[in-house]
C-alpha cells in the first residue's frame, strides 16, 4: 500500500509525498500577482488564474511552446489512428504528489470529470470517448473529424483518480465539482506538477515547495520554494518589486512601464496580448437590449481607442471583434466605430431617446485597470442617456456574481486557450445551454442559432481556408448584431529582479512555466 502523508493546513488537507529540496532546487521566489487562485479544484473554473495554478501543481498531456507549437509533457508521443482517433503514449514512472503512479485510468478519470464540469464540458463536446488501451496508452476519440484535437489536449491535466475517489469523512463525494462552494477538490490537491502546496490562506498567501518526486529531471528549474502574495493595488505591487520585497510581479500596470524600464535592478518583459476585454448586455434583464439598434448605439457610444490611449497608456489594441490578428477568424474589415451622434440617432430610432437606467458590474483586480475601464464606459453611456449604477468587486466576489448574471452589463476578459477563434464564440456568444456547457460565460444571454451552427460547421471543417472564411463571417455577423461590446486586446507585462530569468518561462497565454524558472 502506497504511503500517504497528509499535511493539515487549517481546514485544508493536502496529500503529499515527502517534500525535500534537491541540491539543484535551492532558490526561493517571492511573487505577487493581482489575485490568488479562488479554488484548488482546477475544473471548477475555466480562467487564466486557474490555468496558471494548473501548470504549477499539475502537468498537461501536452503544452504550448512560446512559438505556439505542441510540446510533449505527460504524453510522450501521439499518433493519428484514423480521422476521428488519436493515440497517446504516457510517460512511465510519473508520480502524483500522493505517491500514486500516473496511468491511463487517471487520464480517463480526468476526461470524464472535464465532461461533467460546467466550465469545461463545452470544450469536450466534440469528443465521444477516451479509450484505455493499457496502463500507458489511451485514445482520444471524436464524434467527427476535429481539427482542434491537440489544442484541446492542452486542457487535460491528469488528476490523481485514487486521491479524488471515494467519500470524505462527512460523506461527500471527493470527485464532486462545486462552483463557488466547499468541496474536497477545492481544498485538497494531488497533481504531478513541479510544486506542492504546503500552506494556503485565501486572499493572503499561497506557499509552494518543489515536489521531490517530480518526473521532469531535465527541467532547468532551480526554485525550491515559492510564496505567492496577492496584491490588488497596482502601485503597491510595483513598489513591492522595486523595494525588494518581492522578486516577480504580474501584471505590470501601463502607468508604471517606463518607471520599471528605467530601473537598472529589474527586468521588464512585454508581449502583444490576445485576451479580449468586453462587456455583455443582458437581454433577459433589460428589455431594451433585445433591440439591435440599442446594442448598436452602445457600440457606437464606446470609445475603444480613447480607453486604449488614456487608460491603458497605449498598452492595448482597440478591438471591434473577438479574434485578434493571427487567429483564423480575424476579420480585418472590422474596426472600432465610435460615433456619439450615430449612437444618439440609433437610440432615437429605437424609441429610447430619453434613455434608461442599468446596473453594471466589473472586477477590480482581474484585468489591467478593469475598474477604471468600467468607470469610463459608464461615463460614455451617459452621453446617450443611459444612466449606470456601477459596482466593482474583487475577483473572488465577482465571479459568483457573474455566474448569477447579477447585473445588466458585466465585464469579462477571455483568452482562447486553444489559440482558436471558435473558443471565443463557444463560451461568450453561443446560446446558453447548461446541459452542453455552450455559452457558459455568455452573460448577455445573446442567442443566434444560425451563428452557432456556422461555428459548429467550422469546427469540423478540415480545409483551413474554408474554416477561416466561416469564422470571419461569424465575426462579421456578431459585429452587425452588436452581440457584445468589445473594448481591446490586453497586452501583457511581467517584471522581476535582474537575477530572476523570467523571459524563457513566459508566453502569450500568460501561463508562466515556473517549474522551469532559473534564479541566478
């Protein structure tokens, strides 16, 4: 029987194999993000923060490289069997933090759990089954030929099936996924990743130590301990780096880019981003939002270029669609359409010249300058007589409100982790369907079955030129319908002390591969 060591931290039990720093992993990293993970259950919420945690404490089957190629991780190889089937070979001898060994049954357990997750099941809708061939071989099978099979495999971080199976002392199912609730998986973790969580105080800090049994012996990483401290305030986070209180921060606010560039003791790394920031308009809460002319009026009233220039200090690209340049669906003919006179005329034509009052919610520590952006949009809507009651909240409080669709307009940012346009539509504009997971983050309750059908058709089209044409048409139709209010693609910035070599572990997905981090 494998030995199981449980470290109790408050009410949280973390199962770990013995943790010891190897001779190579003796460095310590103190880092500050704008927020900490809201849960330890990596399937509870599909978000950048949760995927960052996943890459620290779990490993995917395959992962993206910085140039957007696929790199083997827990899957050491894969081959096409037929047009619907890909066979994967797992690495042998990989251990979970609990001491259990990774096998194909763990991958199957994870796959089936993903298909039950409210946030992930839409992504895995094209898949019919995961077939176990032997302990280290399995096949991913799709219902139809699916060009994004490998893209989707980057979401599969195998979970420890033995650790997450059974009942708690209180009789609860250990495998249960509970949104914004207390579950076994939200407080307990056993992955294959480079770090074990040894202490966690929500909103205060998370402590990580390098997993002594980590399979990737070729990783250059030499960090043995990480302390993550959430610092919501931009100025405080930057000051913590410049004063030496922390070694690595993200994000770097646009206002402080030059200040950091001029400091000889720190490194600044920036990248053009692909995360779209937008507002949804909830048609089930506001009758006026069902009128395309009202939605178009709001689209014309919002000055994306002004927000990018004044609030983001040029560290963002104004957007008129979801797909950034380089994505198959990017439609170069679509441009921001700021025109207050046109917006006022559309409100008049729709019968709302005198306007109305709405509620608006946005986070205040999730996206760069998110609260300031929301304030600016609220002021812009006043010019077409839409009065806004704005409320901003910390991320941990915002997401439950978002899931409850608690305001008439709600902000969200989205990076397509499949690096494909269809991912935006499936989550943000598809007709909401709790059974399939479609439209899981569509807080506007926008619904156009014809557009959804076109995306689904594109998803099984293997001719890339034909597929791109379909996705561009989707962007065009969403633009004409003013299905949502796009703002900008948020650029990325990280900063560290000079001896912390962050650039090799950074990527446009904003999932730092901290297991490979080298501190000199």
